[in-house]
C-alpha cells in the first residue's frame, strides 16, 4: 500500500472554505439580530406615541365613563399591535432559521459528497476482501441521509402545524378582545 501525503493547497482551500462558511453563518445571524433590533426600536417608538396619546386623552376626561371608554378603545389596538409584534419576531426568527438550515443542508451535502469520494478512492486502493466493509459504511451513510431527510420533513411539518395553531389562537384572541371592547363601552342614556 502506498503512502499518501497531505497536499498543502488542499489544506489551505479547506481552511478558506471553513472560514467562508463561518463568516456566512455569522452574517446571517447578524442580519437577523439587526432586523430584530429595528423591530424593537420601531415598536418602542409606536408604544411611546400611543402612551402619549392615551395620557393626553385621560387628562381631558372628567367622568368615570370616559376612563372606561378610553381603556376599551385602547384594548383592541394594543392587542393587535402585540400580536403583530409577536408575528414579526416569529417571521424574522423563522427566516433566519430557514436560511441557516439551507446553509447547513448545503454543507452536509458537500461533506457527504466528500465522504463518498473518499470511499470511492479507498475502494480502489483497498485490499481484497474489504468490499463488504465498504458496502456496510455506504449503507450506514445512506441510512443516516434518510434519517436526516425524515427528521427535516418532520420538523417542517411540525412548524407548519404550530404556525396554523398560532394563527388560529391569535385570531380567536383578537375576536374575543373586539367583542369585549364593544361590550365594555358604556352607553349614555338620554336624560
């Protein structure tokens, strides 16, 4: 059996590819954090504006019914904004996760290709009778690929179900607050 020496160019190329992958991962993560920060700043600005408007409205109230009317009028929009904020956070996190998952899948495919190539190379220089061992390794790798694909599919399905349930619960909460706000607003009787 002949000895194989490590090619320095291959080592440098692999190191560069790993650095590029790490930087790409970091960039995706940073972009997600940047989007979350912008969302948080915008949400804080809107909340401050709403607080100021509600405070001005409360200062002008002279009757108890007025306080109830202001609170009822503010309840549904506040919940809608909270739901929209939560939905935006979820969308940012889901998009970031999906982009990272694509990168991981691409890297896994690249590694699988390299392993398959190495196995083929090993098979050519393997001693007689090692065919069974190489076939077993290939079978294990195939089973691992299938398991990964099944797991990925299950996670995607679970995510879709969770999204549908979240949407349904969100709509139910908005409907309930809308009905409660209508009921809570007092109606003045004519004197």
